[in-house]
């Protein structure tokens, strides 16, 4: 079930990336970003369309690219932090417990969210944590909403060069 949620969030993130690349391809000042790594594209888009964006939309554009990367590369602890940075509510955080079963040693239980950053994250545990917390659904919704912003910017871009009607 949570793999399906991951797939939907990843798909919306990929669709957002395609929209960003299409927008970059349309704008001469952005065209060099259309086929390169996404790093650096969103600040250029923000700069070019600043007058057409609200402050929160600028933040969403900046952080959504990072969020997409974190989800696609299964860096779920960082993805949750990006969602938090974007103002998404944090629900069910800390519900998944990992049991370290080592023969001859005392077994211990730790919440997945409490595993120190210097230790490799438990991907399966984080998949359950993100899924049960609704993070994949929130990410998919966020990508979808930011895609609407990019679509609006594409419309703005397409109407810039239209001749003004005669008075």
C-alpha cells in the first residue's frame, strides 16, 4: 500500500520536473537548464517570474525540487524535513519501531525517527513511517499544486510576446 503512495508521489514529482523543464525550454534565458541537473533552475525561474509569484510560491518552488530528490532517492528522513519546511502537518510521527535483534545481546527497540543521523536509515521502517504518517500523500498533493504554479508561469510566458490590442 505504501509503495503505491510512494509511486504516486514520485510520479507527481516527475511530472513537476517535466513542467519545469518545459518552462525552461520555452524561455531563452532558462533554456540552458532544460536538459541539465535541476540544481540552479528554480532560482532562475523565480528570478525571471518574480513579479508573477507570491512569496510562499517562491519557497514552494525552491523546496519542492529538493523534496522530489529526497523522495526519489528514498532519503525519507530528509523528505519529511522538507515537508515540514514547506509547512505540511506532521502526523503520526514516531509510530514505527525498529527492533535490533542481535544474538547474545540485549534486544532494543527504537522508533525509526529516533535513529541517529550517523546510522544508515531503515528504509523499510521509514517507508512505513512516511506512509502511515501521510507524508507521501502530502508530497503528491504539494507537487500537484506546485505544478499548477508552473503551468501558470508557462501561460504568463506564452502571453508576454502577444501584441497588445489596439485602443
